[in-house]
C-alpha cells in the first residue's frame, strides 16, 4: 500500500507539473481565449487523466533509470583549474558501485581543428580513478607532459586575419564537450557527457547527461 501511494504521489507530481507549467497550460489558455468560454468539466477530467498517464510513465521511467544505474559504474570527468595552478590533470573517476570496463574518451577537436585521441582503459574499479592520456594530431606539443599540452590544446584557436584577431581568438573562453563510453560487467554500454569551460585563468567541468544502451555488444 505504501508503494502504491508513493506511485500516485510521484505520478501526480509529474502530471501537475505538466499541466501547470507546460504546453497543456498554454493550449488551454489559448483555447479559452479563442473560443470565449472555459473548458467543460468532462474535458478537464479527460485532460487530467491523460496527463496523469503521462506522469505515470515519467515516474516509472525515472525509477527505471535509477534501477538500471544502481550497482553499475558511474564515470565522471574532472578537470578543474584555478589561477593558482599552472596546469591541471584530466581525471576519469568511477563513483559507482561496479567496475567499469573499456573506458574510452571520444576524440576531442578544438577550435583550431586539432584533435586529441585518448587511450582506452580496460578496467576501472569502483571508487578508483586515473589520469587520462592520449596523443595529438595537428597540434604542436611543447611540453613532455600530457596535462600541459592538453591545457594548451583547450585554449588553442584558429588563426585570425591579423595578429590582433589571432590573439583575441586565443584568449577568448572556450567550451569543449567530453563524451565517455564505458561498459559494466554485463557488457552493457553507458555514455556520459560533460562540458569543460576553459577561460584564460580557470577551467571547470559540468555534467550534462548519462544514458545507456541495453543491447549487448557482439
């Protein structure tokens, strides 16, 4: 009974949110304005049932995603730089309760057209991390350490029509998307997307979304 009550509360929360803050509220208001009268009770009941059903699906989908992600690896990217740091490493962490396999950051292309290709890590245990490493293409490395070169790679920019424009392009803030693919013990593929915002003195990483592909690989 408690679980059933929680389901109705969750479904109702989604349904009310859809009705009061979404497209439904706009359509109702538009209809009443054009028609010159309010909706009948029957229409309100029908609309309420329809939105409750949509809310029920969204509530189920939310819990389904939580169940799928439970006891699975949860890969996150960390790249944080302040004015006090000369450079910062790019860390890959597994915050989940399961091991991650075949962890691979997809190729990243910067504003100047250069590419960094990352190495794949075969196994990353729960609560462990590693520093990402890779190789560059169309980019002149100036330091023996990957972290130094990657930091310069993020700020690299296309050449301008003159020296001043080139300098402005280089000093302008940059945003780079980082996508990571990995697998759990059941060979289910997960993908996590992040965003690195790099300014002249600082860099911060933001989580965008995480999703999974339930099909096994061959």
